[in-house]
C-alpha cells in the first residue's frame, strides 16, 4: 500500500473494551424509574374533578433532565477511558529537494588529532550542522572502515540522523579503509530514489586497502546512475598525533607520526561522476566544504509524511464538564425542590 492509498484520519479507540461499561447505564436508569415512581407523595380524594381546570406546570415535564445529564456525563467519562485517537496516516506532498547519502569513514585513523578534537569528531559536528541546514532533502548515512553498512536509510526525519551520527565511534565495524565498498553501499540506497538530483558525500582520511569494490569500480557505477560524488579528504599531510597502539588496559596510545593519504583516487571519483574533490585540512575548511555542497541542484520530489497517533479525548472531557455544570445549575435553580 502506497502513501497515496493509505490516507485515513478516522477515529479509533485504544481501549474499546471500556464501552462495555455503558451497560451500567441500563440498571441505573431502571433504578431511577422505580425510585421516582415509588417516591411520589399521594393523597386520597373522592375524585379529581376539582383539578381538571388547574394549570399544569412545565417543571414535571423537565424534572428528569438532571438525571439524563448525569448519565451523559458518565457516558463521556467512559468514552475518555476508551481513549479516542486519530489513526496513523501517510500524507504525500510535493516539494523541492535532493537525495544525499553521507558516507563516513569510521576507521581508527579518524582519531588522529590534526583536527580538533580529532578528525572523527570534527567530521561528525560539520555533518550535523549540514543536516540542520536542510529542509526537504532526503538524507541517509553509510559508515565504512574495513567493511560498510547502512546506518540510516534515506529519510526526511532528521532526528534519528542526528542521533545516529552523534553516536558514531571507531571500532563499530572491522577496521580498515574500504572506500569502494562504502561508496557502493551508498549507491545501493540511492538507486531507487525518486529525486532527479542524487549525490554522495564521501568523507575519508585514508587510502583504499580492503573491500570487494575498488573506488574506481564504484565511481563507474555512480556515473551510470547519474549520481554525483563529492569526495572529502579529511586531515593534514604531515606530522600529527595519531593512534599508535592499544595498551594492556585497552587504551589507545597516541604518538607523533607522519600522516598522509592518497588524494588521487578521491579526485578521480569526483571527476568521473561530475562532483568535486575537497581537501579538508582544518575545521574551517571542512565547514566551508559542506557550505559549497549545500548549493546542490534541487528537483521536485514527493515526500511521504507520517502522522503519529494522537489522543483526542479533550472534546469529550470538556463536554463532560459542561454537562456536569449544567446539571448543577438546573438542580439548584429552576428545578430546585423543597423537601
């Protein structure tokens, strides 16, 4: 069933079994009728002729209104207990946007401290800021190291995206740098997308050293799909504090060492797909790169919006209060009786 087919906003009840309580109104009504019948005062007279022309009061005709109002209040309370709700529903709307997969390197080398506090945290922060600036784009996340996996598929709900990126850390998957596999996984997620404009933002600090697909094989597939790949080489070329080994306590030990990566494959991937290669040597440069990518071409696309179930008992609660107040007003004013 598609979003266009499923568009229902009818009322449902979370606890419909509470409607059985409405049966209580039957014995209460019977009790009231019998009580009212047996509680009328009586006077023995020879005949009623003398009262034939006496004016009739309207009060006996409406004397049962208070009881009816009280029963209506009970019925409203039962409806509230049954928890009326609106159905979940999908609504399709048309907007302008693009589809973007973020392919983020989570290998151990991303802990290198030439960016503050390290490459990983700098990339995460800028990616989150980038998502904050989106409005109608569909965005997903793929992570890769020695293997790749989809963290969040394409979505217009940015909250789970932000939460997932915030929780990224090295060691989540096998270590290594499988750039080709990371790009291939991102392309698989974009293949069935609806937008004409599709792109991958691939962020890595290493050279491809493992995986099934080579970077150029994945780039060729991106070209055939019409997907632009924007490659970001993160980190400086030189000496920096980088992970060296893990001590007996399981702590990562950092040492000053030469850090470098192969830019050429990243440049080739970008050139083959119509994207661009960026060198993110510091935090400002990294932020500027995402600002440039922010100017991606927009196209019209259908967005499926999900409406969550919402309790709608407020109307019944206000109705119960109104009926209760009305019953009190009638009982102590126009229907007031003297014992």
